[in-house]
C-alpha cells in the first residue's frame, strides 16, 4: 500500500489564507459602509451581506465571549473572530458561485439591511470559455454544495491516504491513446484550492424538454427534476438486471423499460468489493433526441429495490445504493452531443437521494484539473485511432471515503455517510456496460446508438469495448475480475460479447448496437 498524507483539512493553505486575506482587505476598504454590530444581551444580528458571509455557528460562540468581555460595537470584534478562524482553519462561507447555487441568499434567516447593500468581495474566480462552448469557473473548494451545512464548512479530505496496489495484470493499449478533457488540453488546471465547475445554465433547458414548471433558482427542485423526471417518469430504472418491488413479476429486463443495457457482471463470489478499475473506449454515439442518452459506465451496488430503507446502529439498510461513473452523451442535460464525464449516486433506490455530477450535495470534488460534466477530446472513430479513459474507484482505508480517479488524477470522493446500506463499507455487486434511453417516438424503437453504433462481433477498432476490468478487495489490491454476460433487454438492438482475444487486456468485452434497423425492429406498444 502506497501511503501519502493522512491529514484531513478544511482547505489547502492557499485556500484558507487566500480567502481570509481578501475578506480582511474587503473589511478595511469598506469600513465606512459597514454598520456597527448590533448588541443586545450579546445577541448577534448581521447588518450586511459581508457580516452574513463571515458569521457561522462557531463564530457566534466566539462572538458571545467577546461581547460579554468588551460590550463594544466595533469592527475589531469581527477582525478578532477572523483571526480565530485562521487558527482553527474554519471557513464559514455560505455564499456560493452561481454555478453551484446562491445558497446564502436562500438559507440565511438574517434580515436584509435597511440601506444600500454592501457586496461581499469574493475570492477572485477565473472564468474560461472552451472551444466546446463550455463556460468553466474556478471555484473555491469550500463553496461546493457538499461542503456547506448552514454557514459552516465541513472538513474534507484533500487527497487519498493510500492508493490501490497493482496486481499481476498487464496491459497493452494496442495503439489506443488516452483521451483527455477539453479543459485540461486548453487550460490545464485551476489555481490550487479551487475546482473547475461547468456552468449549469444549459441544464435549465430541461424544463422545456420535460414540459414541467420548476423554480430554477431552487437547486433542490432542479435535483428533483433531474432524478424524478428522467429516471422515475418511466418504470424500471437503475442497474441492469435488478428487479423493482412494485411488481413481483417485473424485472429490469421487461420489454416496456425505456432503459436498455448491454453489460457484464462480476461474479458475486469475488466480493465484497472495495473498488474497481476499468478502461473505457470512448465514442460519441448518435442520440436521436434530447430526452435520450447513450453512455458507458460502471455500477458499484449494494442492496436491492425491495430492501428495507430503515437503518439502526445494529443493522444496515438493505435498500439499493449505487456509485456510478463513466462517459455520457445527453443533450438534454449538457446542451450538446459531446461525450462527457458523468458521476451519479443514490442511497435509496433513486427516490430522494443522489443526482448527476455536482448538482446536489454528496460527491466532494478536490481536483483542480477535472471538470465533472466536462467533454473529452479526441474520441474514437471507426477503423482509426482508438481513445480511452481509465476510471478507478476505491475505498480509502483511513477515511472510508470512496475515491474516484480519472486517468491517474484523484477527482474527489463519495463520503460513506451519504449511503444507507453496506455501501458504507463495501459493494456487493459490480457491473460494467452501456445504457441508452429508448423514448419510443412514433411507436418504434429509437435509432440511438450504443457504444460506437456497431455490434460487438465487429471487434477491435469498430465496436466499443471495456477492458482490463479489475476489482479491489480488503487487501487494497487490484485483481482481474471474472465476468459473466448480463441479459440484455433488447439483444437484437444492443448486446455485449465477452472476449478472450487479447490476453493483455485482461477481462474485457465488446458491446453496442445501432438501435432501430433491419436487425432491431422492436415496436413500442406501451405508453410511457
């Protein structure tokens, strides 16, 4: 096991001290515009947004002590509080960049000032417009959803305490080249202490796509829309092969499911699983309409749809929990048809928890190089250079966090506390494959492609593949996985084939299909 820093920090040095320095400068420059603290029996009431941004629960306790000792209404009290915050490395900023939602304006119960507002001087944020049209902002790590509770910033792990050990598996790319994100190619990285966040304006287009009315300023409604409309407006969702409890005779394989898969399953006897690794061949498949998507991914799974959601100190919840990531083409979510990195999770069978990417609390991003939701470049073409990405997920020994690594770069982690079941410690199942949404327009199967749009029998450089599939057990070592073929919902439209063609690819398979065609003539008879 390769050990690195075991420290958990609320920020890197530049992050905390950079923010504090700028806040102090802001206080000094705006001193004549800030109302004095209002003291009545040492109860604090903010009179400006600046004060609201600084004050948190920890600060209130410190302020009360200061107040009782001095009973003075001076700015010195605020400065003293800031010095204490520096000592304890606590940054109580609730304000967030518009890309993450203006949580301060909605969450604070402090009254608006009675005169002209004083704008909070934020830490400088760099903004970039990429060649793919994305607008990316460099946002302080502390200001993402997952690290803000009230006005306090939750301590976080800046880097994993260990890395998984490589087993006996060997790998040969056979001429394939690693795909990188457009942001990394054109920008490189955000400053230390910040993360690159893709602006979310495009996802507001979902309201017109799904014909629903939402308060777009409420990120909870947006999260609800992303989950319930896309995943719950139709039956039988989630990992392939898992049954829904609402109908004991129905499974994810039923013909009326809009989610169609081609996938493989790691033998459960090899579990429990503390992580996995896979190399995904990356394409930009044709997707028929914005309501549909095409993706390649892994699923780490515990529990089931029929499980009990109740937890206690003596037992785990047995409801479905998942960790998911891969690449995805989804115009309805991203505003274009580029292949993009996505992440997803749920702790209650896709009901009220979890979301895509950084659209809700859960996943904590720490990398300043990776854009969650960002596009990849280049992508594979038939009978041409093949491009790949490597994904690794492992449970950190020291913290219990589930770390995601993209192309050797730790992206961030899913904290164990967000899960309700065995996923807090280990996954029970691991699956790999492709997935599409079939909207059934005009009463026939969609033309949306999976993978490259070609069937697996076409082989290397034509069909999409996933290779060097490995899993991690308690010893934190990667081992080649034994995989079996999962049952596709529409095998005439999309299918997978396990291959032994390339020994240095370890466990690998080809998969895909082109949707409605002479081979795939599935007619849609169910109203969705």
